[in-house]
């Protein structure tokens, strides 16, 4: 996850998980392994949108910023949970994977907006502030619990929501110049297309998360990739 989760958050989050209401998640989630990653999370992965059943999140307040969020192709490490914390219930880097994908998309899109992008593909999250990003994650976790995709937990959801609303996460949110580093490589785009045909070639001018049509012919077809995780709603 773009905002690393710390066991001890620095500063107090303005978002109270207990006061949040459940959003709505639908669609499918595909994740591919593409690298080892670092000391948080469980490796480096690629979220690949299913063109026939895309992952979509609706906030409970349809007038709120980021009311509808549909992630595109992007790198992710799931929830950036330190290894030492993963032994605790609810703190797996993939325990709330759909919610983490929604939050990752918000962070990734925000970084490109900050770096000056005016592309329409970012319109769904324009106006989303830092506090909104934490609330969106909490609402998505509550959606997973409400639909019984995950079991209720007394500690983990609130801890995670507080962590993504911490000063550590805010510093990551405020970072500039990160958009270029988030672009998906041609090699990984080819692997994604081999795994899920249509996930990239139907996109139009989606330079960061998918691939512009002018680039498609230069991508060498890859052998079918192994899908690591699939969740449907």
C-alpha cells in the first residue's frame, strides 16, 4: 500500500473508523507477482483490472470526493504491513486486499495530479484530500466486513485506518515527483495483457496505469502470467 502502515502511528488521525459507514465494493480483483519488494508488504505486485468485471468502490455518501473509484493497472505491495506485525490477526498485507487496491489507486492518482496531470482519467479522485483517503480505506474495509468477505475484527480495521491517517502517511501523500516512478513498465504491461486479455490494449491514452494505443505494437507478447490472487464480489 502506498502509505506504509506503522505499528505506532505518529500524530492522531482525524478519521474515526468507528464512525464510518460501509461503502460498496463490486467486481473482481486480479494480482500478479512482479518482484521481491522491500521489508514491508509481501513482495511487489501488479494489480490488473478485469475489463469484463472491473473492481469498483462506491462511497456511502455519493456526493463525497472520490464517490466512485475504479482502479487501473498499477503496482502494489498490498498493505505495507511490517513483517514483525504480520503475526497479529487482521494485519496480513493481503487481508483487506480490495480495500488496499482502492486506497493505492487514490494515492497513485493523487501523486500524478500533484505532478500536474490534467488527464480526465484522474477526475474521479480530484478533490480527494488526505483525510478522505483514510476514510475511503475504512469505508472499503467495512464493505468487506458487511458482505462477509472477511471476519469482523476488534482491532485491525481501526488500527489500519488510523495508520493511513497518520503524519507518516501524510508525508507520503505530500511527496512530489512520484508520478513518473509509478508508471508500469512495458514488460509488465505485456505480462498483464497475456494474463488477462483486454486489460491493457483497450485503454486509451492511459500512460501511467495502462498503456497508450501508440505503445501497444511495440510490446512483445509475453507468455501467460501466473495470477496470484482473484477475489470476486
